[in-house]
């Protein structure tokens, strides 16, 4: 196994995940504010699950998004 290639492959995947998930979150927050579901000062709990079935990995990553800052 080539360690450099592994690192590059993981980074490319994480970049794709980061960009895609940021767009989804931003669009959904904007829609929720426009509809009145959110007022723009909330702190949102967020979690994402990383899973790799062939490696039997399922890891939840928790965080918060503070809309007021």
C-alpha cells in the first residue's frame, strides 16, 4: 500500500464530503430562516456518521452550529 496515495485519496473524499455537506446545511438553514422555522439566533446540534461497511466502521461525529455568531 502506498501511504501517500492513501492520504491523497482520503483527503479528496473528505474535501468532497465537506463541500457537499456545507452546501446542504447552508441551503437548509436559509430555507428554515425564510420560512420562519428558525430565527437565526439558534445553536443547532449536528451530527454526521462516518461509515465504511467493508471495514465495519460506524462512527458518529457530533458538534454544534451557532447561528448567532
